[in-house]
């Protein structure tokens, strides 16, 4: 154990609190608890931030779990897969209206629906490492038919993984996340074009938050994304 680690451990034992290497961690923690005194189990937090995302996840499990998704693919029901995914997302406020419209336009042609349905399955359930699957998913989204507004945005690329598998995937709103990382003191490696490097950096940021907030017992990426949202959003 390093000297620094020994010091942190002693301080943690003395104060009973987590200690973070990031200069803004305590300030961000206090801000979150100011709004939600009971942390991730606060009734207001659950009502404002968690419940609608969790309900969308449960709907995904009912309508588009791995077995159902695979069965629909085999039947060539590409538009049905796309329609279910869009319907689930539509009950959240995660995408901007122009992103929702761009996505719907991209999924109307058979080629767009087929590409989306097939590559979404590979992203969520396919073999290979996370980097390769994410890069392939980004490439698929970038190849969707475009009518007016671009489809390749960070929210569109990340929302479906987040709703389907909140234990593994996180949602990225660029401006909010960049502001939150700056407040926290985390060096978020952001690039506007979706790529693994930026997503991996976000996963690292979430992991840091999970460790620093471990006494508050965050359950999944929904809790961690919500914590990040509170730090960077103008709503708070």
C-alpha cells in the first residue's frame, strides 16, 4: 500500500467519509445531497430523476429483451424492432425533439430499419470487446439515412444502450457532462464525433463517481448519470 493510500485510509477511518482525489468531488456531493438529502434513495430523487428511466428500462426488458430481439431479427421484422426502441425512448426526455425526428426519418426506409435493428443487437448482445462493438455501433448510426438533421449525435448513440442495459451503459449529454466533469475536476476526454475514446472516458468518470459515492450505494448507471446531470444541468 502506498503512503498516499495509507493517509487516505486513515482519514477515511477518522472522518467516516469517502475521500476523493478530485478537487470538486466534495462540492458536487454536497450539491447533490442539498437537493436529495437521502441520496439515491431519496423519494424526490426517485420521482424526479430515476423512476422514469427505470420504467423505460423495464419496458425494454418486456418488449425488446435479447430473445425477443433475436426472434424479430430472424423474422425480418426490422421496422418492428425500430418502432419498439423508439417508442420506449419516446417516454423519456433524454433526446431533443430534433434528434427524435432525425431518428424517425432515418428508420423509415427498410435499409435504415434493417441497419439499426441488426447493429443494435450486435452492440447489446454481440461478441467481441466493448471498444469494437461501440465503434461498430457508431459507424452504423453514422450510416443511417439522413433527411435533414444529422443522426450521429452522442445522445442517439448512447440512449439505447443506457435504457437496455443500465448496468453497463451510460447516457451522454455533451454540454451537461462536460460541465459536470469540470466541476468535479475530472479530465473528461471529449470529442464531438462519437468514438470509443470519449465513451471510455465517460465510463471512467462514472466509475470514479461510483467509488467516491459508494456510501450512498448507487445502483447502476442510472444513478451515476443522474448524479452527473445534477452537477451540469441548468435545472439545478
